[in-house]
């Protein structure tokens, strides 16, 4: 009998980690996840699988080298998905040193620990489209696009990206970079722009919030659906040859357009007036201001325009994004109408949505 595959996921309590753990359990893996100590349990995204017989969590931290050594030696995974990160770009301007400790040195520590315990594991690095910097005219970005990162988050991830390539070449490790464009879901953290918008649209429709304050409405993003992106992570590690691949939809919208799509789900058509910090989005029917720009959310430096050229991934993995931004906005708003917080299941049925919305739009 062949032994079951064993995977280790750092960042398992995050959006992607939770979907990836579910995917791997469904594929028959033993799944081990590293969680760090917080003042409150952060395992809500893991509620569905916490007591699964093939799922185990371990305390650890990517800034704690000894915990990584101990866990690698004890678990002995055949696949390692390194997703742990201080993943918020705006926050990285406030905590640049910490972001580098976690994102840059954390990756180095993990790769080095794998080498030192002489583990023959395949390694996936959560690299990011932020590496490209998003300057106008560089889109669609592909594997050969120059890397010009524009935040402490992105420079820390650049270090991780190159460390993976160096360890692959220097030591023959099966280490790959998935260069993923933005991917979202009902489980997205509430301080990322899509979730902030969809939750606000649902609350405004329920009469629980007046208005939404946002930053740069002109930024362009290529948004996909997180459960599909964790499939790409898995496919990358199933290849015999390690690689660096761009994963995205190939479509892109401004923040303004995403807000329009989300508010349309609750029957609010937004009309825009003003410019820059004075721009407002009003409900065309009532005239009520529903979106305002607040410069507090502007970043010291912005990644303006990201749109993927995912053709290489389509050819090499046979992977293609299936859920595009309009469908994504719809499924996220519908979820937020029913659950004001994380809750399960992710997808809701029409009757639930109708009950919640009755008389409220
Ligand atoms: P997320 O929801 O913010 O999750 C980050 C995870 O990392 C959480 O489980 C967090 O634990 C954990 N973590 C943070 N610092 C840690 C530390 N010092 N030691 C151990 N764990 C730590 O991020 P995500 O959206 O799932 O993204 C997953 C990865 O993909 C990240 O590396 C991110 O930078 C990258 N990425 C994301 C996207 C995207 O659009 N989502 C695109 C490209 C790349 P807590 O729960 O305790 O906070
Ligand atoms: N968070 C946030 N909040 N962003 C806003 C807001 C706001 O109120 N208003 C406008 N934005 C703009 C940001 O300036 C940015 O241009 C865009 O919306 C997207 O912001 P986020 O949703 O915070 O995501 P991100 O693109 O900065 O980073 C995410 O995607 C990266 C991949 O490209 C994160 O998941 C990163 O970890 C990931 O690497």
C-alpha cells in the first residue's frame, strides 16, 4: 500500500490556507498546518475541517527558526505550501521591518530549514503580482515582465521570489513560485478592498451603514476566485519540473467598477461626481452618497495597474480562471447579505438571500 501524501501549509488560517487545506483533504492528503499564537483563536476559516481526522495544526511562527526545524523534522511533509505572510500592502508601509522579517526572512528560514533537515519536499512559494509594480503600459504582466516592486510588502516578496529561484538552482530543490494576481472570496480579510466593498453594499442594503469610505478608485486589479487559485498551487507542485508561473484571469477592472458591480447586486446603481478626494458615488435613484473618497486610505506609493497574461499557466498546467470579477462580486455580496461575518457555508441559496433582503432594498 502506498503511503498517503503529507502536506505542510504555513498560513493555514488565512484565506488561501483554509481553501488549500480543504482541497488537499479532499484529495486524500494528511494535512498539517502551522498556526501562530494570537490573543484570540484565528481558526474561524478552519471551522469546517478543524476536527477532520487527517488535519493537524501545530503552533509555530516563520520568525521562529527553531519551530520550523522541529516541525519539518517531526511532520516530514512531501509538499510544503508556504503561504504565511504579513499580506497587507498598505500595512507594510507602517511595519516595513516586520513585513521583511516575516515575508523575506521567513521564506529564507523555511528553505534553509528544509535543507538542513535534508527533507526531499516540493516547495511552493506564495509570490505575487505586486512584484510587477503595475506601472502603466506594463500590463498584461507575464513571467518575463520586469519586476519593479512598489511597497515594503512587495520588496520583501521579491526577496522571497529570488531566494526560491536561488535555492532551486544552487541545491536542486523542487521549489516553485506561483505569481498570483489578486484572488478573493467570502473569506477575504475585511481590510482588503473587495471584501470591504461587498460587506458595505450588504450592510447599506440592510440599512445598517450609510456610506463606504475608500482610497484610490482608479487602481486596476485582476481579481479571481481564491478556491480556483489554490487548485493552481497544487497543480504547480504536481509537475516534475519546478517553475515560476503567473496565475490570473487576464481581465481587469478599476476599484470604482468593482464597487459598481457590488452595489448593483443589492439594486443600487452608482453615479459618480467630483474628482480625486472629492469624488462621490451616489445612488442614482435617491441621490444618497454611498461611496466617498477618504485620503486616509491612499498609499505612499501605489501599484496602479495589474492584469495577468496567464497563457503560460494555461499551457503548462491546463489551469484557467473560471470565475471573473462580475460573478465574484455577486457571490461575495450574496454571502455578505446572509453572513455579516465569516460563517459557513460559503455559498448561499436564493431563498436565504431573498429572506434577508425582503423589504430592505
Ligand atoms: P491572509 O489571509 O492574510 O493569510 C496570511 C496567513 O499568514 C494567516 O494564516 C496568518 O496567520 C499567517 N501569518 C502571518 N504572519 C505569520 C507568521 N509570522 N508566522 C506564521 N504565520 C503567519 O493571506 P492570503 O490572502 O491567504 O494570502 C496567502 C499568501 O499568498 C500570502 O503570502 C500572500 O502574501 C500571498 N498572495 C496573496 C494574494 C491574494 O490576492 N490573496 C495574491 C498573491 C499572493 P494569522 O491568521 O494568525 O494572522
Ligand atoms: N485595502 C484597501 N482599502 N484598498 C483600497 C481601498 C481601501 O479602502 N480603497 C482603494 N483601495 C485600492 C488600493 O489602493 C489598491 O490599489 C487596491 O485597492 C487593492 O487593494 P487591496 O485589496 O488591499 O489588495 P492589494 O492589491 O494591495 O494586495 C493584495 O493583492 C496582492 C496581489 O496583487 C494582497 O492580497 C496581497 O497580499 C497580494 O500580494
